[in-house]
């Protein structure tokens, strides 16, 4: 082997050693990164914006993988947790789903039933009533000034401390007004509110929705006392 061949062999050996050194360096970097990042886990992101108090289902989320150490302890890793849940606040697309973003939908108690009525957004507590709230339901009735026994117009508490279990979306609806024997349609906006009520209270609410001039809601603090019997009905004659 001449000197040129020996130099060639030496260069090849040195190149191989350098390649091994680079490979070992890359492995070291990879192991270092893996030790810092750790294993990955599953989480879920929102595909779209979700309004507050909307029921949640699996189609609203997409599965993502990310390092376990970067995932918050409150992150939802199993979409089975969404069953029977609603959003607490408006949720933005791309947000990581976390357990403090959702709550259990209020449920019926024994002896209760669901009843939903449309509440005018102008006369109701627009935007302030949420599932789980308690409200007093007021109805106003037009008086009867004909005949021997006249009846004054009155406002009456139909149900107190009614439990709200669902709030729908703002929906246009029409109201018919009698005008010269012709019905004039006036478009308004209302919100369907679902209550958990006893049979008797559900009948009172159904009656008020059918025959009252207006039905209004008054938000009350949890655990509030029932409205006293002598304060449940109000008429102007009582002020005179």
C-alpha cells in the first residue's frame, strides 16, 4: 500500500468516525428533547365558537395530541365527560376543552316536569337568565269593565322560585293584535325558557301564557323566600 492509498484509508476512517460522532450527537439531542417534553396524550379543541349554555356533543370537537406535561390538569381527555353537559360561558374555536368550561345541565327532581314558554326579550330578563337560575314568574291580566261586577287590571305572581333548566336561542315570533276586527301582525323577538315545575305550577304557567297580556320573569337569589300571599297580586286600586 503506497502513501496515497494510506492517506485515503485514513480519510475514510476519519469520515466514518465523524459521521458516528454526528449521529451520536443527534441521538443525544433527541433524547434530551424527549426527556424535556415527555410522552404525548390526547386532548380536544373546539372546531367552532359555542355560545354559552349550549348543549355539548362530540361533533363540536377535534382530537389533538400534545405533550402530557403541557396539558392542563383540567383538560378533558375523554369526550364521555360531555354527556349531559352545557357550556358555562361562550367558547372560542381553537380553545382547548377544559372541565371548568362545562357544567351539568340542571335536571328534574321527583314530581317535577319540564314546561317551556316563549318570553319576550323586551319584557323578560334578556340575556341574564341561565340554566340553574331561579325566577319569579309574573303575569298581567287586563281588567273587565263591563257587567255588574267590574274587574281591575292586575299583575300577579303565578309561580315563585321557579327553576330554569334550559334557555333557548333568540327567536322571532309574531303577535296578533285586534284592530277594527282585523288582526295586525307585529314581529318581536323571544327566548324559549324551560322550567322544572310541579303539575300545579305548570298549569298556572300554561294558563298565563294563553290568557295573560304579558308574562315576565324576575331573577331572584337562590334560596329566596316565597312571595307572601298578600303581595302576590297587585292592582292600581290597591294604591288608592
